[in-house]
């Protein structure tokens, strides 16, 4: 028999008290004593109300025990709360690790309800699979050793390691300015040039309306003095459309019933795929169709030609960020092949600059600036800049949907799992970035 909640017990108590009150009110209205039948009913209702009240008090006692346990178990997040920045923290201030999107999916009410329809991991032939929770065309099956069957193993670590071999490190998000938007378009001001004419100004010598300054400038022979120099700021309004990045994979219902497998597919494959394409778009997007306007195609980005060697060229590019862009570079973007070239550089005595095989290499920093290796940048080209002068607006972070309503999936016991995200990207100050030619 299922355990009754406090609300259920309180409802029972209210019901019996209401019934007892009605019996008493009827006898009082008719100005008479209770009949034997009414007296028996009253005793029964009062007894049941008293019993329900005792159960309520007992249940409240359990709640108090849970509260005490939560207080004692603060560091295991029994009483964690979500703060304004979206982090879950305990009362002591410790951050509770967030669930991955795959964990949230398999622990969601929708997924659990779906799995309740599949006893022993088997779906009935006529059951529908539909989920509203938040392309790769090769079919994922549960039986084939070259598909999802390769993931059906006691040790789920093998699943993660297998998919990790196809992933590249994604770090560009770490250095750009994060933003959020609730609209489908984003307008921002892009600064294209700045002229600072600030200078000391002589005191005016007359209150009469002076003659306008000549072509020589406001500080040269301006009658009456006191002219203030005029600076200039050139900017343009840019409108970026929020773009959708998405992909999906088909799976069988057998594969769907394996929660560990689905979690891994979502976290290590679907969500990663979105983030990889996002990084590619932020760098190489050509601004046409549904593509972002990436760094490589933004007008106003500086350029640095090849000069002597890779180290010299990259150092000169950093100087342009500082002098022309008036910014402090916070990252280099380099293709792994170019990082290898830099690591293998030698002096005139064949000694490696960066320690050789026993050293840590240059991949960590270069000229004091962190290096981000990414295949999104083609070999022979690099970028350096203040990536804080670019903004990534999240419109909708990665969401997951699942359905068997695609094509003939319903009659074939197949399910489509769709992952998508929506975002916009913009370069606020192009002059704070330099494209570097690393081809000798």
C-alpha cells in the first residue's frame, strides 16, 4: 500500500471533521439530541480524524528529521540552493557540480516516464516515443558491434574514451566575452576608428566672437584663443541574427533503454558537436546564409605579414594589437601544425628554443600570451587579439528533443534524438585583432 503524503492525510482529517460538523449542525438546527445512528457516525468520524491527525504529526516529524539530515549533510548538497548566477551552492558556500545535459535528460521526468513504458528495456510494438525536452545519418543500433552495440559494455568508461578520441579541445569560449539575449536579433556598436585630439588649450583672451580657426587647426593663430580640439570616433551599428546550430542521430528503442549509453551520446557526441561547430563559426563563418560572421571575415581586422620566422612574426602581430588596437592581447589562435613548427624551432647550434622532447613546448604561452590550439584556424594562418572585444550571445543553450515521428521511424522502432542551440557572435572592435601570415 503506497505511503500517504501529509496533504493526503490532512485531506482525510478535513473530510471527517466536515462530516462530523454536518451531523452536529443538523441536530442543532432541529433542536434535538443525536440519534443512535448519528452518535455512531460521529464517533467513527472523530476517531478517523484523530487518527489522521496523529499520522500528520508523525509525518511532520519525518520532515524535521530530513531537515536535520540536510543540515548535517551540507557538503553533499542536501540543502543546496541555486544562486543568481545559476550555480548551486551549499549553505557553506561550496559549489555543487552541475549535471551535464545528458544527466539532466536521463533524470528528467519525461525520460523516466518513457522508460516506465519499457519494462526490462523492451518497448511494445505500438508504443510512441515523444519528448519535448530541452546531420549524422548513420543508424545507431543496440546489436551491431560497429554501432551502439560497441557501447553496450559493463564498464561505461570505455564509451566515453571511445568518443573522446574524435574530439578536439574547445577553448575559444573561455576568452571571449559571454553574453545573453532574449531576442532573435542583436544590435551592437562596432568601433572602426578612434582619433584622440586631446591637448592643452590656452585661455581665451577676448569674449568677442572669434574668427573660426583656419585649416592649420584650432591651436594655430586662432583669434581670441580658447578653442578646444575636436576628437573623432567612427562607429557603425551592426545587426547580428541569432543562428541555430543543430544535428541529430537515429537510435533504436533498444539503444534508447540504456540510460548510460544515451547520456554518453548526448554529452560526448551531440552536445560536443554543437560546440565544435560553434567554434568553427566564430572563427571562419563567412556571414552568408545561416553562417556567423567569423573573425576571419570581419572587415577592419589588422594583418601581419611573414617576417623572418614564426616567433618574430607573432611578436610583431602582438605589438599591433597593443599600438593600433590599443588593447592587450589575451590569446593566440594557432593550428596544431603551426604550434608544432614553433616547438621544433632551433638556434644556430641546433638547440630547441622550447626545451625539445623533454620540455613542455610552447603550446601553453607565447610571448606571455596564452595559446589556443584549434583546427578551426587553417595551417599557415594565426590570430592574436583581445578576444574580450568580441561577444558570444547565448539565445538558447544546448537542448535535447526526442521523437519517433520522423519519416517511418514509428513502424521501424527507431527514435531521432535532436540537439540544437541558438547563439549570435560579434566583433566589437576589429582593430583589436590581427591575422598573422605564418607561411615563410
